[in-house]
């Protein structure tokens, strides 16, 4: 399995914090957000390589950071060649770019580089192997207004995904989908199919939404924490909860 960490965004909502530093390298309790993600990935024996796909502006910073970060897996930074918010490829575009550049013909784990989470990737991987299907991860939310801001999964009793709807006006369930996906080897060519059909290349949840109408997808449920750090306020809150920068 290959891990792809999506770190190519420009994080304009976090300015001025991210004017000269990528969001995934912002510290929480003295360690970069990306470090927490890589530490969890490192626990999955099946993962043999980690790719961090960055924009050109921050690629060197990631190179310098990855060179010194202690991990048993090989970490490679992929420069997607973009330099502005307007020219970015989008998350799904970056996944396909990494697949093509690295000639990936393997299972993949895809995760957003701004997710700070406390659930176990080892447990998620065990679930994925048991189901032997593509997987998303979900957590129940109980704030009806907040549900409208996320991708929402409608599930069968056994966890099979019936559908995923991004930012629905009338959510059909309270299961929020987070940006951490495990995909089977035979799903890899479908990223190209998705893009060639003219579908949205940005949020990674759109691919999962499209995929569950094509093949079986299951949802790993967790109750621990997962924070999508998108604004100075949300970053400050996470730092305060977990002991400062």
C-alpha cells in the first residue's frame, strides 16, 4: 500500500499563518500536523512508501522537513508544479498526478494533510482488510446545522455506503465523512475515469461520492477526535485542547 498525503493547498483562509509556511507544517504541541499523520501511517506495516503531494511554492519546505523526520517508511515529496490558488490541480487532480508520476499500481491510503485526528489508523486498516473493499471513515455528529457543512454518508446496517452527499441542505444521516480513504488496487484506474468524465477535481470527497455508485464502499466508524484545521480560530482551538503549539 502507498500513502498519499494531500498538502498542495494554499490555505488562504489561514493567512497570515500560512503566507510563508504550509498548513501541514503548522505545529501542535511542538510537532507539525503532518508529523502526527505520518506517525499513524508508520504503524501500518502494509504501507511501504509515503508520498506528500505539494504545490511548487512549498515543495522545498516539505523536502527539508521530510529529510529529517524519523519514519520507518520512505517519504517522498511530489511537486505538482502549481504556484497559485487559481492554478492548483485540486485534491483529486493531485491524487491522479501522484498515481501517474509514481506509476502506482497498488492499494492506496489517501489523507488530507490538515487533518489532526486521534483515531487509530491501524484499526481503520484492519477494518479495510476485513471488508476487502474501498473504505471511507465516518464519525457521528449531533449538530444538525454543522452537518450541512460536511460530506454525509448514508449507510446500511453493516456499514456499506449507500450514498455520500457533499454539504447537503437536508442531511439524510448524521455520519460525517472525513478525508481519509483506503482504496483497492483495482480502483486506481478509476481516478482517471473520474477526471475524464469532467467531474470536480477538488475536494477528495467527490471521488468517494462518485465511487460508491460504481462499486461497494464501506465506512469505518470512529468516535475519537478529528479536526479539519481550516481557519486561525480552528487552529487555535486545537492547540489549546492539545497543549499549545
